[in-house]
């Protein structure tokens, strides 16, 4: 019998718990044989889904980044327009929402004050509401019309890791559930997506096997005070959350930016003093992914010509990226919309090891709390 691994901090323990959290979130809700998704707890019948004009995803912090990834998932798979809002800003813009719209409120704790306020505002406007939460019986879960629990298990570290990947998995399930109701995917396509979801925990185990690589990078860069994280399309939210994790636990200034936006300002910052983390994965079966990859490859060449130090996340076997970048972290091959769930894990590990090598309190960063109950 293999002895249980002992972890130094809750954050690293929770990073390594992610394969199990994903399995608990995904497996009970899918049937590969039938090619179907079961989300009865969201309390939306097929006819209501077919009538939806728009979905509004409302969240803060890491949960909002999950919502940004969910926007791509739902629009691509179910063909429903999706907007993403900061929960703290939602009520100030007089949101023009109504009965043929759905508000999805995402919060790990289920007690986040601004997200709860946004839920009440959405209900006041006549919108149906669904909560995505990790805590059973929380305020937002009780007040929403329906609730989807992520089943990630208790998350103790203030920096959210396993709750984030579980939220993205839940949003992918929700996208497929809507696609099923609206018939935007046929049975075999649904089975293919379900198969990809069921393969996620094993692929994530492979990503975790490269934790030592993330630690080596942290040893090298832990004295640096600024980072730029870049990604395109569904990978941009991953860049945002990679930057947020680094800020939260290592107190390093980091910005997450869309790769294509660098020429509109941030390019002026790029030199040998500013390390760049760029997401360069590619689903070669997806024409859109290939186009994104080729554009990002040109960006990467430009960054190197400017003297930038580049850490790239690339799909296994990608020699083009590994030849150009200073350091390459390889991610198992995955479908375009699922790969963000794998990509964030090396960035979580990097943030963790950066904080460790800077001698900081990883689980309790200064000025932060696990559940933000005051606006």
C-alpha cells in the first residue's frame, strides 16, 4: 500500500487533489453509453433552455475567470450569447436583463457579498438564476432558483485552485447540457466531449508529474518583481488567473493580458527584465485553434527579438515552441475548450513555489480572506 503523501501547505495539497475533485464533479453527471448529461439540480427544463436569449455569468476574482472560460464553452457548444460581469460592478450598470435570460452566479464559498447582491438584483429583474458553488447550503445556493455543486471538497488555502478547475469543468458540463437540449450537437459529438471530460483526471495527473519543473522555474525567477501572462481566446482567462495566483501568494506584480493586445501598449514593457508566460497550446483538429496558434507563434518570435525571457505552455511534442521559448512546460493534448483546465495547473504550481522560495505564508496571504463577505 502506497503511503499517503505529506504536504507542507494546504495550497499544494489542494493542487494535487484536483484529479479527484474533477472526477467527483464530472463522473456522476455523465453517461458515455447514452451520450447524455444529467444536471437536474439546475432545475431548467429543455423548453426553458430553448427559450433562452442570453446567459449572464456574474462572479468575482478566480470565479470570474472560470466564467470567462465558460463564456467560450457555452457560446461554442450551445450557441447561446453569453456576457460576463464583475459581481461588484453588476448592480451599478442597470443590467438590462429579464425573464428570457439566465444569470449564473459563481462563488466558491457561496457567501461572497457582491455575488449575493448580484443574485438578488438579477432576481429582481425577473431573470432565472443558477448558483455554482462548492459549499452545500450556502446563502447563494439557498437563494438561487437552481444550484450546481462542484464537489471539489473543502478548500482551505485562500488562493483557490481545485475549486477553480472544478468550476470550469461544471461550466463545460452546463454547456453540453444546453447543447443537448437545443440539439446543437448530435449524439456522437456529445459522446466525444464526454470522453474528453472523463479523460481529464488522468491527464491532470500527468501535468502534476511535472511539478518539479515548475519549482525549478520558481527557483530561477523568485527574485523577479514583474511578470506578464498572455493567452488568446479561451486561454486568456487562464493567463488572468495565473497572474492572479502569483499576485495573491507571492506578492509579485503580474498582469494577465490577451496576447493580441500586447501591441496596443504592453509591448513597450517587454525587454530582458520582464519574464513573459505565454499559453501556446494547440488543438490541431480545430481550425480556430490552429489560427490562434500561428498568430501567437509570431508574437513569441517578436518577444524573443525584443530580448524577452519566455516561459511557454505548449502541447506535448511541440518542437516549434520549445525551440523558441527559454522554458517550455508541456500539456497533454486536449480539445480546445477543455485544455484551460489543464493549463492552469502548472501556473498554480509556479505561484506556489514562488511564494515558498520568497519565504511567504502561502495559505494566508496578507490582506486577503477566503470568503469576501464585505463589499
